[in-house]
C-alpha cells in the first residue's frame, strides 16, 4: 500500500536558523497537505498543494510539491520558538484516504 | 463556527472492555475521518465516512468499527480492548472529500488508556 516517509525524524535548531523537512511518497499523489501539531495539541492544517511543481508561501514558511507529485518539502526561514512542534505531511491518492508521514519534530533553542 | 468536538476527552478502560467515542464535525461538514495516534506508529488512518457511508477503511482489526449519522456526527467503537489500543483517537472533519479543497480539521482527540 501507499507509504509516506519523512526526514529528518528530529531537528534541533538555534532560533534564527532555517529548517527543512522532506516528505516522500511511494506513489504519485493527487494532493499533499501539511499539518503542525504542538506538544499536547492536535494537528492543525497548514496548506494543501495540488499541482505538479507548485510552490506556496506563508510568511516564513515555503512549501513545495515535486514535479512528479511524489515528494514535498516544508522550509521555515529564521525559525522562532513559536515554530516548535511536529510537522506532518499527508498524501492522498484521489478516492483513497490520506496517509500521514511519521512527522518531523522541531525543537528551537532560544 | 464551532470546531470539531470529541467526547469524552479522556477514558480509562480495562482489557476486554469496549468503548465508544463520539465526534461532532464542524457544522456543514459531511466527511469525518478517524485516526489513531501513538508515539510509535504516528497517525494511522482508521475510517472515513461521508453521508453515512464508509468510504475508506484502514488496516485495523474488526474490533474497530464506526458509523456516521444523518447529522454527520460520527462514533467509533472498539470492542475487546487490548493494551495496545491505548492511544489518542483523533477525529477530523472536512466539507466534502470530492472537493479539491479537502482540508481536514482535527478535533482535540480522546485519550484512551487501557489498563
């Protein structure tokens, strides 16, 4: 079945440094979504990417969807302590359920 | 609009018992999905319901079941609980899975502990 992998599993950065997490699917996706989960919280939707090669920005966050629609990345510029949490990608093949990656846990040291 | 609500928020059960969890989606949302979250396995998909019909089912044993009512509220049931069922059970609602904007809005979850 469909598998979604994410790297790295953990990332510790100094405040102000950049951060990137990568997501790879074993199958071509119809869309991919990114979520953030704060410690003790629930996943919160960040963005959805649908088109091949799509790039979207939200302030310091940049999301990319690969040309083959099998991989994606999330890049945070100049991390802040409020960025702490686990970032999940979730890929969907049309008509099937979302499959979540294992997540990347980000720690930001002040 | 009120967010996704889940009840109860916390549950403690013993092995062999059964449990029913409830989820009320955002008003107007017709799709509800359930996930199990554990530290070791991450977010695992359980089921997806749309207009009272199960659209997709994850790879869980038959002890896990669910349903959706005409008002879009959903319940999931776990029978003959095992220690490994201890997890955070998350419900997510979305407007319409056939829409290209199938954003999932998660509820706070039900923390189930099986002793």
